[in-house]
């Protein structure tokens, strides 16, 4: 396979390397004929026709797609209204305002009753241990969701309430979020790898009335006592004057004693016994999930919601250090995730789809739960990690369930590359048809390995660019239409109008590099930051009035392909997850030994980017390995393990700047006038950092 103007005869067909031709173009791969034949969008010309219509006539384009869903009442007024220009008033976007629907009804009831998919498997659940498996059909999932909706209603949860969910990748997590959607409550899912402090902060910010969690779970060999963390978080909430009235606990590691494995609609008992886990119990607050479900009815009339009613809150790191509660709404989000799932993965009814992301991230919301279910898809839900019990676990699961469409992160790909080809090639993978990547730009080397080894040079790769804030894919190839360039997110999805701006806010044409922005709304765009619309306007619309500002740099090549060049704000992309430099700096200066701190990104062969921290110590404190470990522990406790820095450097005399306020705590450094600025100015040190570890480690300056 190759781009038409670049294709070169070769004995291996698609085995082109990433090379530069005579005209300086990067070589690529055209969609395989077998994919193109059955594709929803079978050619680049057809893609361009659909994209042009979606941008020029968004109301008609999305109006036709909306007809595929159930609406209790139709849209009574304008299909789309918006303002992207802060100089002209409040920023807002409204798709189908006044129309009423329920997303849970559309992804479950409609599939069971109208499309007759009740007996189709909705999820194959694969536990941490290879022998821990079960499945749940659409009908069984609907029954459980109705039961848990009744449970929530009995606990006093009403439309508009916020419910916090802190769970591993188990079926009850899907049930809980869909039950919230069914009764019109907003779910706020917190990744189970986050700390008690992070959970507390999110509960407080949105005033959650109830928490749903789990006793404990294994992640590879590691035991995580989630209930203990939840208890710690709720205690912090009480100390801050906000007692959460109820905590519902799933007995996950203790399933065996419940005798729940006779029902196909219940997850199986976990094989690995866990006698050492001590689960504390708070009478009057804690309730067992299984006991509540036994008493609940299996019918629940959905709450009909306005298309612009909020569906969920999902927190993402903010450059100020305080996470932002991204708010997505019912109607637009439903349309967008359903449509992106269908076209980006070229979904067909017989497919088995697997997105490896945790539901605690936006990728899990959109492409584990809502997008696949809206299309009546069968998906894999995986609790474990790629390297347990061995490095071939992912490909074993692909073969086990005959996965056809596979979606994972560049970090996972780079990690698995280290183990060579054998863990992959010893499995068939013959079922695979389309591969995808998400979370960060994929480097060409990893792309080529993914294509050659995992996809056996026959699977197109959809390298998707999008954000928590966008709800779904923004720049992406389409499997049957787009010639692929390794490392490029290629072209905009339907309804997306990108532009590249210079520092003055002028649109750049042709080949260009600058700020990536979007010129008009798409249905899945976030509507606000929960409780702080001013922050929403300032973060995404103030810098360039009239545009949504992504915070990412971008390059467009001479063929019109878009290449994401990285963050241009105070955010770092670590293993595909955004972290705020300010949030990490704040955690560091809370330690008694640290007067000031600055955090920058540093290249990492697996994570893509890792955290490199500079600390200035207070008088009387000495930099040591013990202090380094204390600081890493502090960050883990304040934010979570994902934010653990790879490097911490003592910085008594770093370059100073007056352009940005320092992250400090008012403690004495013994050096009056020393200013350690955070974020942007330190990015200038990135090339210098490449030489730091070797020379400073020898002096005991880096941990």
C-alpha cells in the first residue's frame, strides 16, 4: 500500500518504510482493498464530500443522523445556536435545545426492543487473571441498569444530582454510569488509580451526594484496597464540612462467598483469594451493592432529559493546578460518540471491539461505554494490564474473543515493543481488521511496529487526536478512505473545521505550523467547566476570540495532513494522560523541606514524556535519596501514582526569570531574591535536560 502519488513497486506491497521521496513527502499506506470494499466511507473523495457537507451544512448533516435515535419530543426551535467569540458575549453551544431524550434508553432499550439485540453480547468481561471471565447481554445489562436505577432513586438520587464513581474495570462500573444517565443524574467517574485526596477534591467540587466504589481489586500482582482509599477520601470530605451521605460498595474480591456465579448477568467470583484484605465498614453510610440489588425492581422508566441537559462531569488537569470539571450534555454527546465510533472504526454488526482504556478517562466513557453501546456493538471489558501474567496477554485476549477492531495507547505499544515480536507473533491475531491509537501522537517507529507486527501489514491504523473536552475524535484517518502517514492524525472528522493560527491569531494557509484551533462547534464539544463558566471561556476561547483553542501545537504538511506537535500550555502528556505542572508543583511545596518547585517534561522512551522536577529546599534541609522518596510519595498521595516523577533535582541556583510567578510556599531558601518560575520558561531547558541525568546523578543531585 502507498499514497497514490508515491506508490512504488515492491515485493512486500505495503511494506514501505517511513521515507522521504524526491518531493520531500513522507511515504504512507493506502487502505487495503478488503477493508475499502465494505467500508462506510470507501474513498478519499467520498470522505471529502461528506466532510464538506458536514461543515457547510451542519444542521442538515447532524439532523439526518439524529433521526437514527429516539427522541421523546422533537427539537422545537433552531437545531444549532452558538457563540465562540468572547468579545460578542457569553460563550455557548446548543444542539437541538428543547428536544428530549435519554441516552440510556437509546443505548439499551432501543437495542433490546426495537433492534431485537437483547440476546447479543454487550460485553465480554476479562478479569485480571486469565481464568476470570464472564459476559453480559444487552437484555441482562438493561435489567441490571433498571435495578440499580431503582437503588439510586431509593437512596434519594434525583435528576441533576451528582454521583461519584470510584471503581476498577468491572461490569458494575458500566451499570452504575448508565443507571445515573437513566435517572438524569450526572456521573463523575474518578480513575481508580487516583489518590484519596484527588477523589475528595472532585467530590467537593461538584457536591456529589453519593459514592459508588469497590472493596478491592488486583492490577497485575498489585492489590489495591480501594475501599480504604474511599474511606480516607470521605473522611477528608467530612473534615471539610461536606459529609457524603451514602457509599455503595461492590463486593468484587469477595464474590466467591456470595455465590453469585450461577447467574450469567453477574460477574464471576474472583479466583485469587484475598484473606488479608481488611474492609472497614461505616454503619449508616456504607451499603453493599448486592444486598441493595436483591431488593430492587427490574423496571425503571427513564427520565426524559433536554438534549442540552448535562450528562456527566469528568475532571481533567488544569494549568492552574485545580482540575477542571468538563461537562458534556445528553444529546450532542450521544450523536457525536455514536457517529465517530461507527465511521472511525468502520463498525459492522459482526465486529468485536476492544478499547483498552480505563473508563475513568474520556476514552473509556466514549469508546468503551457510550459509543459502542449506541451502535449495538459487542465489546471487551478488561480489568488487567498488558504484561500480566505475561507480555502476550493482549494478543491472547484478541484471539480468545476474535477481536476485530483494537484501540490502545502509544505508551502500551512502546512498552510491548521492548519485549520483541515473539509475544505477539505466537498468537494468531487473524481476526484483527482495524487498529487504533489514542492519548498522544504516536512516534513513527512505534506506528511501523504496530502495523508490521501486530497488524501483519494488513490492518489500517486510525491515529486519533481528540481531548476530554471534545467528547470524541477530532482529527483521524478513516480505515477505508484515508492513506495513512505514520505519526499523522491526518484529516478532520465530520463537522470539524480546524485552523492553524500564528501568535497574532492569523489563520495560516497551506504548509504551516502554529496553534491548533477549531472554527465552529461539533455536537460533542464540552459546554462548560462545572461551576466556573468564566474559567471555561478563559481557557478555551479568550486567547483567540472566535475559535476553540486546543492548547496543542500542530503542523500541516503539503498534502494537508495534520501532525500534532505537542502541548503549548502548562500541561504535560504522560502515558497519554494530561498532568498539570502547577498541580505537581503544589504537591511538592506542601512538603516541609521544599520552598519552591518547578516541573517540566522530559522525553521518555515508553511514556513519551515524564516529569522532571526541580526543588529549592528550605534552610536546614539536605537533598538526599530519602527526601526524594518522600517527595515521590507525597505526589502519589496528593494526585496518584500516574503523577510520580522520574527525576527530582535539587536546584539551589537555577536560571531565574521574572516572566512567570514562582510556585513557592513563603519558606526561606536562605537565598533572598531567588525566583523559580514554573511551566513555560522552563520548557526552554528541554534540550539542556537531555544532558542532565548523567552529570548530576554523579553529584547526588537527582533522584
